[in-house]
C-alpha cells in the first residue's frame, strides 16, 4: 500500500520508457496521481488508478476507447486555452513549467543523496568491519 493506505502504486521508474527523463517520469506520475484523486473527472480518474496500480500500462490505457476519448477532449480543451493565452501568459506558463521540472530534478537528486548517505551509514554500522579496539 502507498502512504495514503490506498492500493499499491507504481513508481517513477514505470514511466521512464515513455518520458525518457527521470524528472519527466516523476511529473507524469504526479499528474496521474492528481487524475486518480479526481482532478480530471471519473473516466480519467479510473484510468489513472488502473495505471498507477500497475494493472495496465499507460500505453495500453490510452488505447482503451473511453479513456482515449476523454484524453482527446481534455487535450482539445487545453489547446483551446493555450491558444487563448497572450504571448506573455504563455511565456509565464513555460517558465513555471521549467521551474517545476527543475524542482523535480532537485527533489530526485536530494533523494539520491539521502539514499547514498543511508547506505553508507548502514555499511559503517553493520558490524562487519574489523577493529582491534
């Protein structure tokens, strides 16, 4: 089970083949979690829960008729909203997106360092080292 007590959820690594970047994989997982929590409606929520549980892969999910139709509708809404934005609004949105992506990279790096410290500490305190004292 995950931290919320819900069904087990896949990690960022599940989305690396699609995203090809650890930070983008994390963003994709977080977006799916938002959808699973109801942000995108019932249909996309169901799809996200199925993907996050590992019962279906993302590539397979987007080929399911009902999921595909809802995704297309949402992409069209987004495209319309994007087209309605001024150049300044688009620029600000792009900057916010780049900032968010960098925050994800920083978070991943902090987690990596913490894992390395933890592994190092476990190794030092494992009792397997020899000392004459």
